[in-house]
């Protein structure tokens, strides 16, 4: 199974548009189940009370971990740039799911990282930070990371419309699946 993660809790984000496009293309090409996870699901959690204890952790965290993370062999993480790195909600999520079934959640799995930014660097710095965290928890990070810059100009009416970018996404997915 592959889980595509829109790594922000901001509703109607550019990140979600890119993540949904990756999801749609993977569903066409992957020979396994593909699921989509938006971290907007975490918006109802206003406080991390009990987050660091498996017994008191919010049920929503356990449900997401059980459905999207544990059965997945691979992850595609589409990650926006927030203040020169990645969103705090993603770090919160990674911390929360490392409390219960740590090894089963991360070890021996593979991640494909995609950066999105309205600026010009495509969140390269944030992808570097995320790479270090994922490698620390035992997840292999595919070397072909894809930074997309100035994404506002690639989207119209909440859809990824730039044909060169769409082609780039398809090639990125094919290179990863066919390895």
C-alpha cells in the first residue's frame, strides 16, 4: 500500500492540490492500493494532551496510524514550506505516531518527498529537515526529491493545470514505481 500525505492542516491548500494529483496518478500506475491522507483531519485536535502515552493518546491519532501508516510500505509526502522548513502539524503527527508501534510504522519503509512553495526554492530546506527525521526513524528516503516552486502560477481553479508540471509529476512517479 502507498499512502499519499498532504502535509499541512491548512484547508484548501496548494499542497492538497499537488498531493491529490500525485494520488490520482499513483492510482493509475501503482500495482498496489493507494490511500490519501490530509493532515486537515488533525484540525479537531486542539491540544496534544496524552499524546506521549499510547493509552491516553487521542483516538483519531490511533485510527489514522492504523489505517494509513501501519499497512503502508511506502509514503509520498507532499510538503509545503512554512518558515523555511515544514509545517508544525507534520512534526506533531510524526511525533504522535512514533509513540505506539514505532518500528512497524516507520522501519524499512520508503518515502518519496515532494516540496511545494510559492517562493523559488520549492521547500528544499524543509525537505532536508524532513529527510533527516525520516532517516532517523528508519524510513528510507528516495533520492529523487521533487521541489516545485512558484506553485500559485501552476494552479487554476483548485487544479494543477500546468502541463509541464503534470508531466513532471508523472515522470517522478514512474521513476519511483519502476525502480
